[in-house]
C-alpha cells in the first residue's frame, strides 16, 4: 500500500495529506506524500507513527532554507508545518512570544508590532516566507546577529516531538532558567534531525526609536577593512556591520538602531555615506548563488580567506565583520567545485575556522562536502541521535557525518 | 553547639595521620598528581564536605588537585578502575549542593588549573583554565577596555569552570546574557576519561549544540578543564540610579513598567526593607532606612543612549510611585553602590542568624503578583522573608530568615521555600534562574517537568555519563523521588542538630 493511503487510513480526516509533487523533492530526493498536521497532538501522533512504521520524514516550513544540509538518505514524507501556525501566547510584559513553528516571521512580527515589539530574527536576504520553525531548526541568523544574537541565544522554550512518540518540553517562558539540562539547545540548529519542533517561545525586543544605515564605497579590501574595523573598535554600537565585495568594488554597511540621539551621533562620526539604501536588500547575499559557502574565521585570517575565495572564482563576498562570518557566493558552480571547497575548507581549518556549504548541486551534497569532517565530539552526537531518534526517521542523512 | 564541633574535631585529631596507609586508589592518584596533590585525611577533608549550600554535608574519600587536562583524565580513569564516583569542584561557592561529595567519591578540585592561557583582544575571546577566578579574567582585560560579562556576586572567588557548570548569572546578565551566551567552547574530560572539545574558538561548529546543555550540567557530563570564553567591550558610559519607594508593590510594578516600556537596562535590581538597614550598616552608603524598597537601575552603552534610557527609567519610576530617584554622581559612588548590592547576602547576618535563599524565576509581567505570593506564603508559614533580586530578569532571591537554635523553625522554612518555588512554576517560571538544581531542588524537578521531558534529560545525561558515576544524585531525581524529598529534610534537620550554621557567610548569588 502506498504511503498516502496508509496515512489516510491511519489518521482519517484528522490529517491533511496529499501526494507529493516533483517540486516537493529535497535535494532531488522525492518523497511520496506531504502531510500538514493542523494541531500539535496530531503532529505528535504522526511523528510517532513514522517512528513505528520506519517512515523517514523531513520537516518543512517556508522552504527558504531547505537547500541547506546534506542530501537526505531518504525522505518518504514531508511534514509541512503550514497548518501549525497559531500564536500560543504573546506575553508583552515579559517580552516573549510562544507560537507554533509554522507561523511565518512576518506574521509573528505583525502580531507583536502592535505592542511596539519585534522578533529579533531574520529571513535570508533574498527570500521571504521563512517560518519560526525553519529559522530555529537551522539556527539561522543574519547580520543583525551582531547585536541581537542568534536563535540559540533567543529561544527560551520549545516543544519537540520525537520519533518514539515522546513530547519534550524544554525550558519555559522565563528569560533565565537553569533547572535541569537546557534541552532547547540540542534542537536549535539540528536540521530536523532529532524530531519535529512544534512550538517555540522566544524573546522579543522593543522597537527601536530610530534606525539608520551607513554605506561607504571603497576601492580596495584594505580601505574597506580599515573602515569596518574603525566602526567595530570605535565609539559605535552597530546592529550590523558588513563588508560586501562585488568583484573589485567594496562596500561597508553599518546599521545603527536605538535612541534617536545615539543613532544620529554615530552617523555623524562617519564620513559622508554613499547612500542610505536598506541594508537588507543591499546585502542580500546570504541567500544567493548556485554555490554558496559560509565560513567562520578568526579576524586575522578572514581577509586572506576572502581574497582566496575570490581568486577561486567567487563573484561576491559578504563578510560580517565582528562575527567572523564570511559568505562566498558563486553565481555559477565552478567545474572544480569540490577542489574549491576542499581548498577553502583546509585554509579555514588551518586557522581554527570552518566552512559549511549552504548551497550546491544535489549530487555534490554528501555530508562531508556540506559540513566538513565530523567534529571531535561526533561519537557523542551519534549516541544522541541513536537515543532521541532510534528509528532513524528524522531527516536521515541531512546532518553532520550523515546523521 | 560550638562545643560539640570542637569535641568532634579534637576526637579526629587524635587519629594518628601517619599510620594510615594509602589505599591502592590513593597511591595511584598520588602517582598522577604528586603527593601534595592528594588529600585523604579526614580532618583535611572537612573543607570539602559542602559548598555554600551547607544543609547537606558529606566528606569525599579523597580530594585531588590536578594541574593539567591529562592529569584530570588520568584521575578519572583511575576512579573508573576502582568504580568510585567522581565529583568535580571549583571554588565551592555553589548554592545548591552541586559539589556535595558522594560516599567514597574522589573529588577533583580545579583550583590549581588557574592559568589564563590566551587573551585574543581582536577576536574578543580568551582561553582559560577552569580554575581561573571570574574576576581575575575581567581584571586581566579591563585595561584594554574589555570584561568577562557574567558577574555573579561571588565573582571574586568563583571560577569560570564553576560558572560553566552552573550557567551562572549575575546582575548584568539582564542585558548581556548568562554564562552560556559567553562560552564559545569547552575542553571536556568525559566520564570515561576521553577528552573532547564541544564548540571551539569560533561559533557555529557543525553538529548538535552539545555545548549548550553542557553549560549548566553541574558536572554530570564530565569535567570542563579549559574554555574559550567571549570578552565584552566595556560600554562607553554607564548611569546608575537608585529609585526609592515607600510602597513595595509599587516598586515591583515599576520593574514591569520599565520592561514593558521597552527599556533594556544593563541591570535592574531590587532590595527590600529588611535588606536596607543591613547593607546600610555594612556599607554606609546612605540608603534610606525608612523606604519599603529600592531599585538599583543601571543603563549603559553610548553616552547619549545610556543617558536617555536612564532618564526614561527614572521617569517611569516616578510615575510608578518612587518618592525619589538618585543618580550615582561618579564612578566611585557607582562602585560603592554595586559593592553594597553584591555584598547584600553577607550583610544579612546582621538581622538574622541564619537564612535559606531561593532562586525562583517568574515572567517579568507577573513580578508584582509573585511578590504578593511570597508575602502570603511567608505569613502562612510564620517566617520572615528578606527580598533581593534580579528584578529585570524576573529572578527572585527571597531569603527566609530563621534561627537554627530554635529547631522548630526549620520545617516551616523549608516548606515555605518549596511553596514559593512551586508558585514560580505555576506562574510559568522556573525553580532556579542561576543557582542550579544540585541536591537542593532535586525534589522539585518532577513538579517542573513532565516524565517524558525528564526522561529526555536522563537520555542526554546517559550520552555523556552512561554509568552515572559522575556527580551522581545531582540535578536529576532518581526513581526514588519520594525518598529523595525525605532525605533532603533529614539532611537539613541533622545539620541543625549538629549545630551547623546555615549560609551565614557572604553568600554569592
């Protein structure tokens, strides 16, 4: 019996389910069905059923980051969170919101915006429609991470369902909590590999009274780096600080938020800006390219790495100065893509850094090509996977070392 | 009671030390760390029978002071061969009994691993050994305009390794985050003696975030021997204010109003009228002795931003009923204020012979409501409570005062404490914001978490510590939940009988 029929027989009308289309494929791996549970109880029952029946699944939100992660070993079922989109509780006074994971970031921000608050998360530069769950599952942070931190530091509670049917309720809604192990962390950035995250509680920030973007244009790496460094080390508190290199043109983008006077003074301390374009659109490099690498490097090694990536054919470099994060973007996949990645990864690792491939042709996306060789704690990670997903049905093969 | 202790000590001192032959395990440990790196004599071990949670005491069998990661690993392997539990310890300032020894255990004290191995200012991080004292790291980088942000009140004594074990906080974590937000990577000696790194010098190392739960795992995942930690740029300016309230509830409401208004102060602390006379006597700052509560508010950042946020916070305090808002006029006065705040617990001895402190957290929106509950619970149990807390985080430290000479008080004290923490959970909060579970709050874990979630925690512990020989009976309740509760009370009661003083010294928070 095919999977669609089995799901219909098992869950009847409680579970919206349809046959998968070719466009539902993940990294070219096609699935048989797409299920979109509309409540947490059904989601839990579905994941438990997948565990019992050995049906592999990949959770899917807005699909904006589905290109990240290694090519799945198998994906019988897509679990779409599109119907899990309720706001559970917006506690304005506590500056937190709890919501189901299928809600979009835009919808969340709309809900809290009325109370002059916002969710300090970002979509990738080029695509909209990212969901809370997708951002958390990938621990995705854009350039405002410099001030607002990454999901890892913002999530205070979450619910996840495991393939053995358990519902894990990590953390709570308070902003400071050391009771027991912080189970939030192992699910954040786990790429759906340990279970399905159904609900998240996250910290909010108050709206900024003022906001401004400074943009300077430079002719050389040296000039651009000197400017970024002056902002990073000087009397500034940037929300974001990025060097954007497009062949031989270099921009430095700095975003300032906060009280009006402070924003104004920081802008005045800088030379005349090139333009005041919205930094988000200007630097939408995070989501771009046919081959895209994300490196993390100590500061002193970053410039050399960025230049090497350019020499090896990258059209664009986006360097989040102060975070040590560099995106190398190739608008076309070079013929020697594997060599390029191998070289750049070796250079980063020699300096204590790392490279993750965020986007690449499907056939290249082995776990080691995407993530690099497994880290020293891999035996612990495998043990965790075997404990939390003994059935090995949660996004199998997507993660480090083929977990 | 004093006499009893003296008698006990003199009895022990008659034991002829030199006649005790080292056990095979002690010999092995001495071979690893040297003779002066091992303590195995009962009277020397007394120092290590408890941390700052003194209600339960147990001497370890042996205490070891390794100086390298390799020595730690070798000690762990030796303990494994002899199948004895291992208990890690830093400076022993923990408040929840997280370093309480097990019978027959080897205690590994990290105090001799106290080197700052690398300071990397451009990358804003440092590599430190676990025994480095928190404040020493800040002192080492302050000339260059940096600090190590987590600042527990015990920062002059507590170690980075201990901070990591407990995911410690402090007043300035409101804006800057707790230890987990400042830990980039740890070198961990696993319970089987293997050494691994979780995380590293840079963020984002692929794989599950095992570093996250390792921070705050209270020594149950292994022993952290070294860590890469973040350094934080000191703010250009800081404004510190004292808002004085005649009405306690109004001060709590002011906290909620400040958070709701979208201000993120660097610190937002509250002290009540029981604390005020004590710290005034101790620190002579000029605190108002007739006030019902004070808020200590600090804003920082760029000069203009810090000033504007301070003005707004002051206005909200006034609107919420503050009778006066004072601003620290210079850095000296600011430091004086903070010294008084961080010494608050130590000053409490002036009004009460003993106290137990709690560490509950509630949503900031329910702070005023929770403080009323604390009062109600105190009345119901006929105990006095002094309040000091990290109000901006919703993190309460109600101190229940008592006199251990009156043994009838203790059950009421413990019951009141438990009632307060249960209310914190009912309000959507937590039983501990920064002190940890240890042995103290282990019986509340089943109230706070579902069996499935506790099961997942146990699974996670087993990934690291499958034989549960590493700091066993901490953090997670065993299957004998009810017995554990009974034991906690028994331990506390027997501590009283022995004439031990409850948390009398300057206790950090």
